C-alpha cells in the first residue's frame, strides 16, 4: 500500500476520538483521506458512504461485525486495525482469503480492566448498588445490606494472562487466597505472587468468587454452562469482564434462581451488541431477529432486572489513560499496515 492517496476508514468513533486520531494520523500520513462514522459496520447495514469502498485500511471497535459480507463491499481493503485486544468480531478466515492483515491492541489496560473487576466485586460484596438505589429513594435502612469481607476469601481466576495477573495482585493485596487456572501455567509467577494453579473444576468448587479472564474462542464458548455453574460453591459470585460468550445466559439465570450463585457482576453480556438494537431487530422486516438473537436479547433483559446482578456496559477498558493507549497503538498499527510492515498482527 502506498501512503499517497490512501483512504483510511474508521467506524465507532466519538468526536473526541476522531479529533485525536485525525491529528495523530496526519502527522504520519499527511496525504491520507480519513473517513469517520460513529456507527457500526454489519452485513445488514450499508456502508456509511460510497467512498468507504475505496478504503485500504479499516479501523473498527467491538460492536461492528466485520463479516465476509462487509469485506465484499470493501474491495480495496488490505488491512484492519481493531481498537481492542479481542478480535472475535472479525471474520479472520475471510480476511486470510483476501490477504487482509488484521492488527489489534494486545496491551493497553491490564490494570484498567483489573480495577473494574474489583469495582464489580466490591459492589456485590458490600451491596453498594443496592444501597445506592435504596438511599436515592430516601430509604436509609440497613436491612438486607450486610456484606462480607474479601480478606480471607478465595478468588478463582480463570485465565492468567496480563489482566488475570493484575487481578491476582489486587486480590493478594486484599488478603485473599487465589486459585487460578490457565492453559499455560507459569509456576514461577505463581510462586512470586503466591497463588495456586488448579484445574477448572477445583477452581470452581473452591472459590468464593470466580472471575473470568479468558479469550473468546470456540473452545471457550459457554465455558460457564449449567454443568460448570453447578460445580461452584453455593452462594459464590461470578464476575465476567472478558467476553459475554463465555457465559451461557440461561444457565446463569438458573444458577441465580436456584441459589447456587449469590450474585453476578457483568461488564459483558452474551449478545450485548443486540441490546441497543433490540427494538430494531424485532421490527426489521428485511432482517428479522433469529431465534438465537431473540434468546440472547431476552436473557440480557432478564439479567438487567435482577437486584443480585450488577451490569456495566462494557466499560472495563474505558479509562482516560487506557483509551489514549488504545488510540496510540491503533495509530501505530495503521501506519505500519500502510508501510506493509504490520505490528501487533493477529496470527490467523
């Protein structure tokens, strides 16, 4: 790809992100044409403009679905730079067929997501959300608001990558015992940080709180299903700041109803991209919602109404510092793709 006359398309951007990215990209690619939209790209929606078909590089976020259908409408595309660590929203097989390089942001907010993990844990362990709702209506009674200490409790960490390790560090600072499971255990780290590796069954059975930090892959789809949730300690908490597809929503509702779980803290939901578009899906005549889409949207709505569930709208990454790191890495990724020397490439 030659820098002169190149077109770069960026979707799901806020005005502040547009200004930041435009300034940084034009420092390195002054002749590039930049196209921005705050909307998402999917197979069901048209491109924001005809000029998008000429884009050589596309930058996206997690709510777009870069499917084969989207790629077919962008014949000039040679690179995709997702502003996220995960890339399950991109059809990697279709990209490989077209020779499209995909880059991501492997490190930006390990401490950021880990801190949000504990925000969810503390909201549940100390009933912060329930207390806020009660006092905002003028009720200052303490009934039903007794919480529990984290010190001395066991945290189960599923996935000991960069984020999982930060979660473990914070847990140890709280005086918690930590059980962890990972496909590639690092015994030296376990010794240094004073935690114990175990298989998933033992982590689930032995933890007062289980926190998910595994990637979204076919092998982790519905990792927390009815059988696995049934293995958890009675009255435990489940925290998910990773990907919504790790948890079977119907099984989660069942575990909450049956008392196996005392609560759940969720920054991600199965099918979360459908929630904002739910009414449109239900009423769209050309592309009606599938049974699976309706199942996920219904499950999400049921979770939203529960007092024992704390839900945040996928903001675990969203601190000022982390967002700047994401944008800076994205600029590096785009420039490197234009130069045909991609950095942070996803290995397909």
